[in-house]
């Protein structure tokens, strides 16, 4: 499974999702859209918006995702939460 998390600097919702993934020992690539305009373009192309956090889990895009939404998708993919 590949997880890419797009975040904005200082976003508490992104920090919560990153903390959840770390707690579950689930690796993810974090891309900061505040400091890298190319990442902002990627997230806008993928999701049609620039809200934070936006995750791409394998081929599924979760715009403006909460910890609960991420957990739900992971459970559907067979990750025990």
C-alpha cells in the first residue's frame, strides 16, 4: 500500500492524521504544499481542490480527510485498526 499525504504547514488536521498513521506504524510520504508549489499542483490535479490534509491511498483520493475517514479506508483495505 502506498500513502501520500499532502499537507499545509501548521495544519492541525494534517498533524492528527500523521500522528494516527505513525501510531499505527503505517508509513506515508508527506508532501508539504506550502513549501513546494509542484505538490500543490499535484493535489489540485488529483482532487480538484487544495484542502489539507488530502491523502492518496493507493488509487483512492481523500480530500480534506479526517482521521476517521482515513481509518475507514484502511479498514476497507484490510488494515486492522
